[in-house]
C-alpha cells in the first residue's frame, strides 16, 4: 500500500508493484503543473525524488514507473509546483529578533497609532529598561513624518527608547536615550553619519547612518537563546511562503554561531549563505578575512552543507529615504527638505573602499556592496573591475546590492563583469517599490523614479539580477517580490498608482527566475538547486495558482500549500 497525499487531505489507495529495472522513488508528485525554470522554462506534470534529489521530471505516465510500495505520492490535484523561492538579501536573524522581541511598528498608519504602541510597551517594561521598536515607515504614516522628541518623551514613561526606521538607515531616540549616548547640541556629527537638529541646533532624536551607533552601542546585547529563537521563527515563515534559501547579509561572529548551532543540530531547514560585515576600514577588513576563513572551516564540518559562507558585505552609501544615498545630483527640495538638500555621502572613504575590494578579491572572498545612489554604484562597479583586472578570478559573483539608480556607465561595467568574470551582479529588492513606494518618489523626484530598479534595462543589456526583500525592511514573502517586479505599484498611492512607471517592469517568467535559479547562482548553489531538474535537490513549493497564467494582481496573493526542502515536507497549509 502506498500513501497519496493531496493538497486538501490524505487518502490511502492501493498501489500496483513498481516496475523493475530501477530503484523506487521515495516521493512522487503527480497530476500538477511543474514549472521547472530550466534553461527552456519547460513545464511538466510530475516529478520523482529519491534521497532528497530529483531523479525524474516528466508526464504522469513517465513518472508512474518510479512508484514503489513505499513511495509517498503527492497528488497535486492540478496545483502548481515551482522551485523553492530564494531570497538573495534578507536579514532573517535580525528580522526574527525584531518580530519576537521588539515593538513591531511596520503596520502603524499614524503617529497616534505609533505612540499608542510606545505607551503600551512602556507599561510592560521594568523601570529603566530599554524600549526598542522597529519598522516605522513615514511613507505609510498619515502625517508623513517621524515622531518628535516631545511626543516620544511624553509616551515612553522615562524608559530610554530607540525606534529603528524600516530602512534601518536611521531611527529616532527619546531624550533619555540621547542622554545615555551623550548626545547634545555640542555633539559633532560622526564621520559618515548625521545627527538631525532643529533650527536652534538641538538634536531632534533622529540619527542617520553612523550616528545611530551612538545609541545602538548602548543597547543590551542579544542572547544566544534569542538568536536561536529568531532563526527558528523566521524559517517557519520562510517555509510557509514556499522559500527554501536565503543570503543573510550582515552577520557578526555571534550571529554566525547561532547559525552553526542550528546546522549542527540538523535544525537549519533551508540553504543559508552568510555575508559577514566588513566594517569601513582596512583594519576591520583584515579582521573579517580571518573571520571568513574560520567560518568556512566551520561550514565544511557540518553535514548536509545547509550552511555556507557567501563572503563579506560593505556598506558604501546610505538610504534614499534618509537622503544619505550617494547621488550625483542633489535631492529634490520640498517643504520638509529645503535647499540645499545635498546629494548624500559615501559611508566608506572611496580610496579605502577600493583597497578593501582589492584585498577581498586577492583572498578569493566574494563581496556584496550596498549601493543605492548612482555615484556609489559607479564606484563599486569600477572597483570590482579594477580588482578583477589586477587579480583575475572567475566565479566570485561579486554583487551590487540594491543598485537603485545605475548610470549607463555602471550598466556597461556590470554587463562586462558578468560576461568576463562571472561577477558584478545586481541584487534588487523590487518590494521597495511597494512597501517604500510612498516615500521614495519624494527622494528621487518624478523623472528618476521612472527608472528606479531598472529590471527591464538589465535584461535588455543581458544582465542577470537577483531578487530579494531586504527583510525586515519589507515583508519577507518572496511572492511580493514576484508581484512588484511585474506591477511596480506603491502601497498607498501617495504619488499616484504608477510613480515608478511600467517601462522597467519584467514579466513573471523573468521575475520567477530572479527568485529561483538566478538567486541560487548568488548563493553559489545553481548546480544544486534553483530549478526543478534531475540531480538537483528537491526544493519545491506548491501553490494554489499558476503564476504564469494568473492576472498580475493575483501574484501578490498566492498561497503556498506545501514546501519541500531536500525532498522532506517542511510545511503544509492547515486548510
């Protein structure tokens, strides 16, 4: 007797004996629509899996011969299978910590709503305990501004308070926190940071980029137990969204230890690839080289190889919403930002950045560089090209993270790097256009907004790109990225329903590739996962609808029914 598992329940049916000549499969998926995302974007009806890997893909008739007496059979009942979705840029450990242990502010819609949350959280804390929150988004707040120092002081009941903005490039502190950090009107801006001040020069509580560290350095450290809980929590979320792989792009050694602990216990049920934070000078760069080499040794000793090291991350500029992304032209002036607005700044001295890149390439370490403004993108692309010319390496897959507004020069360099060195890949977060879409147009202006995240231009120039969320900056679910890549629509339409236009949209076939096989490439796993092909791991998501045939608006509402990781069921919808 064999088990047949359907999308709506379990039934038992009699089986006929397996045909001889080949070992039976452990698992067979039948009667579905299988989007393989192979080179030809082939479709099939069924798959057979043995020892966690795909052994056959084809018609129901062809796959039936792989069924034996102990084979588990999943009747897809016409539902659609895709490769498990992969996120090339999600801070899953950090996001899990914020979801579990911070005041969650991502769904607040007004200052009053935000302050009510602060007041309620303050009442639950012990005297003097830090009040930490995250996720507020002025683009989604009715007032389109940050909470003021006066408002926060009145509602935080004396607790030192730090509320991180959804971008994670700025946040707001209350007076108690500013006092603990030693910030007052005489405190100078740190290098590559901004202390926001009122007309009289008094700090407003808003701290940007490096200035955040003045307060963040005073926060209590996270415990190993909290880190472990955070990872387990977010992996459950990933599985419920059909996700089986992630690049976590800002790890410190204590974060890596949390991943290692889970992996050694067999509890890491997703492909996880780490980028270690490289700092902003050559001393920190030399130190992280040693960290990466040690982590590689750790990963090599873990059975299953679910955990790996992708390389290092460098933060080269800031955020468009904070107006710290490094642009060629000044930011638009408006009532909240009178001229001169400036054009942002690099967060690493440019000469130092070039030296860091040369060091990492020479050490055979991949790099992901955060770049949003066109000046930052130009510098990163040129630094990559120079380093690879000096130390030719093929397959490092150096990436340009975000790459919101590349110049024609940067596009040409990226295309050349991909062809010549298998490097220079943009890793894009299309959900920014949605979740941050009611704030970004004011930072970029109407003309530049039309060309943000130029996915269609990347494909025109034969540039492969990876898709991501930057969770917890935007929600984790990769289906939002699929939808946003095609729709390019904002959350509330403050600047209209299409402030980013549609000229840079791509079709769902391209979008799906960017969250499967192209992202597998960025995790150095494209020979192992990312498409449903013979020999690859059976990382599979089952959906309630076919993304290739539904209307664009429906992509956002896709529901995952089942998720398999290496052939094992890790999620099944309760319904």
